[in-house]
C-alpha cells in the first residue's frame, strides 16, 4: 500500500463529527501534526498554531510567531484556553507567569518519532469529542508505517546525521544520535553511527580523522515546505525536508522517504 493512502479510507463523514471539546492553541509540533492527520486544523476551537509548523495543505488557521517570542501581552488573550507546547522549562515558566489556565507540555526529547506521536495523542485525546474511530485508525496507520520501516534492511554503510547543511569546509557542529529518526534506527539495529548516550553530540577532529571512504555524511536541512524532500549527493549528502527535524508525524514521513531514496 502506498504511504498514507491508508488515511483516506477512514475520513468518512459520521453522524457525530470528530471535533475539539474546548479552545486550544498548539505551539507543539507533534500536536499540530496529529491535528492535521485528524483533519482538525479547520476546527473553530483550534485558535492558533505556531508559524514554524510545516503543513501539508494550506490552512487559514492563525499562525503565531513562536512560543518563546510571544509577549506576555500576546499570551493574555489565551489565558482561558489550553496551550500545548514542546517540553521547555523556559516556556513553562512564561506560560505560568501569563496565568494560562491550561498548560500542556508534550515530551519530545530523546524519543523516536513513534513514541512522540504516542505521547501527543495521549495528551490530545482528552480534548477530543467523537474521535474514537479516527484516533484508533490513526494509531493503526502509524503502526503500519512502523512495521514497514522495521521490515526494511539495515543501512549498509555507517551514517552520520548533522544538524544543518553540509559544506566542503564547513560542517555543522552537532550530530543527531539518541533522538528522532536516528534513535529509532539505532534501537532497531538498522543503523551504525557515532557512539554516544547523548541525543546530540559535538564531533571532534579525532573522530573526523577516523572516518573511512565508506562513511556517509548527511546534512539535515530544514525547510518550511512540508511537501519538499530532496537528496543532494556529493562527497557528502544534504537531505532537505520539513520532517527531518520536526518531531512527530513529519519525522515518520521523513523516514519512509529517506529509506525509499536508498538503494540497498
């Protein structure tokens, strides 16, 4: 089955439509991603989402400039609403100072994309009405994607994923290790990369000198275009995708596209 065609099968109209129970604001990437997969971005009780969340389809929903950049004055209009945000001590403090009634922190750090969507759905479900079938079907869809990834062969060469664009004489400072797609592939023994217990690690000259011709260096380049996926291959790679660095459903889509771009 082609990726995501499964979603089309269960978005049929019902007597009681899936909807939000109360007004919410999503500054959380995985929450916005799940809302889009549930086709709830047009729900009138969804007041706004972050400007930095890529969307697969156009939406008239209000876009906010970002959590930490919102002024206390801007936050005041959301005081009686529930705000979702990705785990951040600073953001939690700012929302508390703004006296927001509903503060909902979503864990994303050191989790693979499937664990992230599971946490996001658990956080969001109490705010949904008549959505049992859609949520159940969406969980099944994510399980199908996970099963497909697990059935693929392991990558042959060691791969090193950098946060940012690779240039000949200018490599990004950080490597993704125990986080996101890399964490998923490591846990399931699909990938060999730099050894570290950290989510992100700074590479050093000693490690650089130990690299062989067999090593694949990959820069993860973020784009706001949710539909874009491109692979530029030189002595190193640059993969441009909205999903590579955006936790949740986008990373699941990124993993399938990245695997499909490989020639085993």
